[in-house]
C-alpha cells in the first residue's frame, strides 16, 4: 500500500545550503512553488521582491536572503 503522507522536509539539510532552488525555497518557507515565484517576480504590495540569481533557465535563491525577507515582513503583535 502506497504511503500518501508527504515526506518530511529535512530543514537541517536546507539550512546548511547557501543557494536553494525555488522548490527547496518553497519547502524552507512552507509555501507552494507558485507563491515563491510570485514573491520573486512581483513581491507583495508596497514591498520589494525576493532576490534571486538566474543562470540560463536555472533559478537560485540565497537562503540568507529568504531569512532576511521573512524577518523584514514579520508582523509585530499589537498586544
């Protein structure tokens, strides 16, 4: 019988990488690949886009840029 559960993401392995593919970035941020593409190309309203590098058709996102982007978009509690 096939296992329908998704395999767990090895966050430790992703944290040790400098450059992530869009698929790895999606796993790292718990987003869909499409959401990562939107952040990369369009960003969010009134905010910048997620920086990336492109070599040919291959796209790479620096993990530290993901961490910085998430920190800059952190919502502070009003409590």
